[in-house]
């Protein structure tokens, strides 16, 4: 008998069979957005709108300060939803009905939730199903800052790449230590 404690299982995400129309997922991660997030995303995507990068210009607008790049907000909320929706994604099919009803500013914290609208088997790829969700991102005050519908193909259980084949052989790792970190 080993003195080694049992290993905990890895989170493997949802597969097509796990989605039920009407389910609502409150995604677990929020993010307080920063000026640095805005500058990096805006400059990386070559968005030249002054309202994102020029404080003097933005001070003259009705908001009086720079707006977070709206496509950053879309990307952030999509990313937040990944753990619940598309951890096992085969491919994104599209975003529809994207709306930005309220601005996001540096210092806001963005959270998100998604509702499953549809789930069907793929007609062309038997190893996946197609899921459509309505997702909303909201700030710390509960104001919706982005909403959209998203469709994606997700693997059926047992049909995607094997998780263990994408990781190093962990049997060769030394035993985990108690406390103190590495």
C-alpha cells in the first residue's frame, strides 16, 4: 500500500453531450481591466481610434476619459466563457447580434454568463456537435457591456484529441511536495 495521496482528476471541460438548451452558466472568472490592457490590445490590433489611446482627445468626449476597445471587451467575454463552453472546441462558427450597450472603462471589472440556445449534431462531422449560446458581459454594477450569440462546434465525448497526449509524461515528475511551492 502506498503512502502517496490519491491524485485529483483533471477538468476535461464540457463535451457536446453535456449541453442542454436552457442551461445558464455564470462563468467563474472576472477581470478588472486596465489602461495597459486597452493600450496593448488597441495597438496590437492597429486600431487607431483616438478615443482608446489619446487621453486628451477622450477628455473632450461625453465620457471624459478613454473607452476600452470594444473588440477587447468581446474577446475578454468570449475568453471568460471558454472554461464552461468551448474548452473542447473544434471550431468557432461565428458571432451574431453583437451589441455594446454600455461603455467599459479602465478600472471596471467584467463578468459574464451564457445561456444555451441550441444544440444539435453536426450533419457533416459526426465527431462534433453544434452549440449556440447567448452570452452577456456585465460590469461590477450589473450593467450589460457586451452581448452576442455565438455558435461553435464542440467535440463529442471520446472523439476529440486526448488530453493526456497533449501533456508531457507526468509519471516522470518528482512527487508533489507539501506546501512551500517549488
